[in-house]
C-alpha cells in the first residue's frame, strides 16, 4: 500500500512539473508570437514581462485552461495587427480556438499550425494571407470550424481536408484558389457549411455532392466551373441554400431539381439552356429563385404562380417567349419580379396588380403590347417600375398617382401617346421619370415642379409643345433634364438658372427663343446642348460656360461670341442691316409718338414731387434688438437682429463691407435653399452667412419667431444661430463657422474628400446623434429637424459634429411652395412612411439618421447613378455580405470590426420601414456612446474578472463566429449583424426589443 502511495505521489509531482513547464513555455511562446506582429495601435499593450505563470492568462485575447493554465484560446480579431503568424504558434499545443480574423496579417499560414492537435476552431478570415493551405491541417482531427475566407490564398484545396472527421464549417470564399473541388470533400457526412465562392475553381460538379447528407449551405458562386448540373441533384435533400451562380455551367436544368427543399436556388449567370422545368413550381420552400442571365427559352411556366412564399423571382436576361402568365399574380409575398431582357409578347396581365407587396417590377426590353393596366396602381408598395423598350400603347394611367412609394418610373421607347397627366405630380417620391422616345403630346404640366425630389427628368423625342414651366425652378434636387427633340417654344425660364445641382441640360431641336445668360449661375452644369433652336445674343465665356464646346450651340443663327468663333453681336450682317434700314422710318415715327407721351408723364411727376407737403420721417435702423422689432415694410435698411454677443459690435453695413456685398469669392457652398458665404469678423471667430433663395416667407412673423427660438437653443453638437437679417432684397442667417465643412464634403466631394478613420467616424455619428436627441427629447416643445442629411452635419476644426438647419425647414419649404403637401427632406434620406402619408414625427428624423450612418460606414452616396444605398445594404445583408460594402478607410483603421457590424445593425434598425420599429435618438446615442468610450488598460477589477473567466472551460461557450454561420440557416443572413459581445446588457436588450434586422430585410 505504501509503495502505491509513493508511486502516486511521484506521478503527481511529475504532472505538476510538466504543467509548470507548459505554463512557462506558453508565456514565452506568446511573446514570441507577438514579435511577428506589427502592432501600430498598441493593442497588445499588456503582452509584456517575461511570460511567467500565470500572468499571461490575463493578457488581452488570451484564455487559459482552469487547471493547467495552458493557453486554450487566442482571440485577437479586429485589432488591426499586421505582420505574419509566427511558426511558434504550433507550440501552443493545448489551443482549442484561434481567432485572428479581420486584421492585416500577411505571409503564409505556418505549417506548424498542424501541431495544435486539440484545435476545434481556426478563423483567419479577412486578412492578407498568401500561399497555399498547409497540408499539415489534416492533423487537426478535432477541427470543427475552418474559416479562411477573404484572403489571398492560392493553389488547390487540399484533398487531405477530407481527413478531418469533425469538420462542420469549411469557408474558403474570396481567395485565389484554383483547380478542382476535391471529390473526397463530398464524403464528409458531418459537414454543414461549404463556402467556396469567388475563387478560380475549375472542373465540374461531382454527382457525389449529394453525399454531403448533413450539408445545408452549398455556395460555389463566382468561379469557373463547367459542365452540367448532375442528374442526381434531387438527392441533395438536406440543402437549404444552393448557389451555383456566375460560372460556366451548361445544359438543361434537370427535372429532379424540383425534389430539393431549398429556400434559395441561384443559377444566375451561367449558360443553361432549354425550358424552365415546371416542377420548380412545386418547390414550396423557395424564398429566392434566380435563373437570370442564362440562355433559357420557352414560356414561363404558369405553375410558378404556386410559389406563394417566394419573395424574389429573377428571370431576366434569357430567351423566354410567350405571354407573362397571369398566375404570377398569385405570388402574394413577391417583392421583386424581374422579367426584363427576354422575348416576351402579349399584354401586361392586370393580375399583377394583386401583388400588393411588390417593390420592383421590371418588364423592360421585351415585345409587350397594349396599354399599361390601371390595376398596377394597386401595387401600393411599388418602388420601381421599368417597362422600357416595348411596344406599349395608349396613355399613361392617371391612377398611377396612387403609387406613393414609387421612386423610379421608366416607360421610355414605347408607343405611348396622349398628354402627360397632371396626376404624375402627385407621385411625390419620384427621383427618376423617363418617358422619352414615345408620342406624348400636349404641354408639360407646371405641377411637375412639385416633384421636389426628382433627380432625372427625360421627356426627349416626343411631341411635347408649349413653354418650359417656370415651376422647374422648384426642382431643387434635379441633376438631369432632357427635353430635346420636341416642339417647345418660349424662353428658357430664369428659374432654371437657380438649379444648383443641375449637371445635364439638353434642349436641342426645339423652337426655344431668348438668350442663355441665365444658365451662367448653374455652377454644377457639365453638359449643355441648346443647338438647333432660335436663340440669340452673346454666349457667356465665364463660369460654367468655359466647359462647353461650340457643338452645344449649333443651329442658332442669332447666337454669337467667342465660343462660336464669330464676330461681335454688334457687327450685323449685310442682310441684317438692310432689314433694319427698311423698318427705320416706321420705327422713327413710333419713337417720336412714344417720346411725346413719356415727356408729358415726366412733367406731371415733377410737379407732384415739388409740391410742398408734410412727409413722414424715415428712420434709419441699422441694428435692432429683438425687443424693438418693427415691421419690415416700414424699414428702408435691412433689419439686423443680433442674438449673441459675439456679433454685437457689428452692423449690417460692416458685414457687407467685409464680404464685398456678398461677393462670389466668399462663397463656401450651395444648398437646396441657400448660398453660404464666409465672413471674417475682426477680433471674433468667423461666421457663416446663409443667403436664402426665397425672399420673405409666407408668414414673416412666424418665421422671425422660429429664428428667435432656434437662436435660443445651445448644445455642443448643434450649430448656433448668431443672428439674422431680413429685407426684401434678401434674407440672411448668421451661424457659427465650421472649419471642416460638411460631412458630405468629406465623404463625397472630390476636392475636399479626406480620409476618416473609424474612431473619427464613430465620434461624428455620436455627435450627430446627441444633437438630434437634444432636439427630440430636451427641447420644449420638441423640435423635428425634417432634413437630416450629411450636408447638414458640419464639422469643426476638431472634426466634432454639429447639426445644422434645424427648426426652420418648415418655414423655408412653405415659403417655396405655399402648399401643405410639400414633402420636406432630401431624396435618399426621406422616410418612406412620411412620403406616403405626409405625417412627420421624430421617427422620420431617425430614418434619415440611419441613412447617414450607412454613408459613414460605406463612404457611398445615398443615391447615385448605380443604386440606392439603403436597398444595396438590405440586399447585401440578406446575402450575408454586408461587410463587403465597408469603406476601405474603416477596414484599414478599425481595431474591432465587431463594432462596425453593430453600427450596421443600428443603421438598419433606424431605417426600418415601420416607424414604430425604430429606436429613439436617446437609445441610438446610448449605444454609440458605449462604442466610443476608449478601451484602456483594464483596471484591477476587470483583470480579476478576466482571470475568473480564464478558469472556465473554453469550449463551454459557443464562439461568436459559430453563431454567425448557424444563424444564416434560420434567419436569412441576419446573424452577420448579431449583437454578440455587446458592450452592455442594456444595449443587447435594445436590439432584442426591435427584433431581427435582416430576417425580413425588405420590410
């Protein structure tokens, strides 16, 4: 017995000694690993000392076993680390999890990683790793999750990966891998997720792919696979997502594909031919069916109408013939129906009007005939309707005014006739209206000017007559106007010259008269064509006109000047002189008669002026305090009201003198309602002067009351109103000057664009949120901004955000249109619910703020020629690829991309379709504040807590990356933005309160 006890004691001593050695070795190994990193942000500030036990267990990202104190998990994700992965990592032989994703690591994956024999998870995604996938990984028999996506790995997929008996997730997407998919991979019965998209893989799909009996996600999109879909595809009964898009696959779609129970079937961008199998209409689980851009032929099977749970049906870019089946109107949950670029014939089925959940309907480039059905106006949620390039006839349905959510309407290149219905002006969300190449007659309704958010208007190549409405001047957002090849007459309205966002103006081949001088103020105008009209006068040579060639003015005999290489307009041709000579006598007699009448009138006026009488004394008021306000109509000089003392020593004439009467050289920007000037006051900070385009608002007293209210509001994240000046010649508002301009300029203006790191963007987002929260929750009565956008977020010298233009948007809009139906805001930022109902509240501001967050995250404009930013992010989120849209400056500087995901989620919560689903700005500011707080060295209490956590077994808690992949299965991709590792329990509760963001991404 004694001998047994001595043996056990000796064994215990040996174990403790081994553990001690392991501890010492692990600490030194971690320091060796650190040497291979370039840690510019000092993220591993606490990895120091000699690595003695057990101090390294509290180092950042290190998790130790609770018995041996050996390193069991290493999580250094999103720390902006560069350099290489040290071969020393293979010495951490007790590792269960390695997570180095979202850094800037380069070099090769070391072969020694195969020595971590207990490894269950290896995530090296989103780095710059190169070279081959090491064959030594086949030694990792416990490995369950291998995630190497978004690197620069080359070579073939090792067939030895099939020797990993527990592998469940294999994600090698977005690399440069080549060769064929190893056939042995298909015999892994436990594999659940196979992500191989965006590589250079070749070969064909193996019939053995259905041996993956546990697989639910199969994605080989964007490769170079060839051959046909295996006839055995129907045996892949466990698949829920099958994405074969953008390869070189051929042949027909096999009939037994209908036996699949997939939610997503994407065969887009291949060379499939033959008919669409009718059996697809029996796949009741389908949410997304994408057969677009193939060579499919034959009719659209009417049985597809049975897919009542399908949300997206993409059949565009094929050779489909026949009629559009009326049965498609039974697809009650359909959001997207794309049938464009086929050979479809017949009428547009009125049954499509039953698709009340439809967002986009694209029928362009077919051979459709007949009128546009009135029933389509029942598609109340329709955002985009494109019927370009058909043979449709009849008139534009007047009932289309019911489509209040419509932003894009393209009916060009058809045979439509009749007048442009005035009801079009009630489609207040339109940003694109293209009716070109039809046979539309009549005049342009002046009510078109109510489409305040219109970006593109194309009525070219019709038979439109009459004048260009002066109301075009209200189209403050318009970027392109094309009215060419019509029968328009009259002058170019002066109001068109005030359109500060106008880039393209085409008026060629009409009967327009007058001159072009008013267009000199369209400073953004890059493309101008007024050729073949009846214009006259001198073509200007300065400002924007320096960009135009003589071709822009051809066919106007009355035009002259430098750009036309013609003589001065005062040097008339011989024919002109003869014409004048023939009428000289008649003109002379007429002039004598008119002169006599004018002489009599002047004598009468002179007598009245000289006659003695008592006249009122006119008071010269240079500066008035708010308590001494007089009616503007009783003052000769402009009324100047000072609201804060830092301007109190200045009068109106001083300000005009310092800006040379608001000379152009002091202009620092243009807005939808004003031009902004800089004024440098002596011994004071500079101020910004905003000169409003409109003159007096409809209610001057109400406007002054609003200005005084705004002037009384002070907050560090709001731009202070210092004073104002009102006069019939122009209204001026005086604000604090912001040295770094607007957020729009920093993100989008090529001349002012600057790099913003993640920390700066986060602070800007927080500042704007705090300013907006103050207006919503601290002011009494509360203030709704009504026009939250990046142009109204100004940045001071320290890049701190200040919200501008609050409190007066309503008055400015009323003064411009004199109608209560005006939709306030800027295209791309407008709450769709507000646009539909005209009811505005704080949640409308929250929606607009959500779009600003998306701008900050992606660096993209809310609306451009390519897409609508909000729609883009929703579609990317549904595909679990939203992080692909992140601005490169963020990727380069963010230490924790989990923060980026969280802000993406917050942006999508703010921009939910239903206002009740959106958070308040107080809640938004709280979440952002939790992210902005700097993460310094942990205090003693935090260290103790980390040490306590280190004693837990690492495998007892599911890592966040596992939830990302598992969540895809049930939530349609929403888990990519899941609120894991939230900064506080209250934040997590906030996101729980508003539910899933992406599960119904089109809501």
